[in-house]
């Protein structure tokens, strides 16, 4: 029983070090941890975090922006390029 507790603590510490910045930027780190785990353990390009409001997480090492843009296009949104250069 003691070894299970030690392993669990080590896993929590390692995950906190590796994903800590992402986990604790949201109000519920448990939901965020579950979403990251699902993203890492599957081939999904994004994972839905919540439904009210709709929030998703994607892996930045993949095609983060492209994945979100494609999903929004699928929903019928049109993307527009805006230039922020002042002439």
C-alpha cells in the first residue's frame, strides 16, 4: 500500500513540473489534467474541456492554430486576416 502512495506522489510531482503552468491557469486543474492526459494518450488533435462555455485544448507542438481554425471552419465560421500595421 505504501509503494502505491509513493508512486502516486511521484507521478503528481512530475506532472506538476511538466504541465504545472498549463494545469493551474484554469479554475479546475483536475479537468485540465484529464484533458491533457487524453490529448497525450490518443491521436486526437484537440480535446473539449467544457461545454459552458465551449473550451478546447490542443497540443502546440502539433498544428495548434490550424486545428482550431479547421474546427471553426467546420462550424461555419469564416476566418479573416486583420492587419495591425498602422500606415
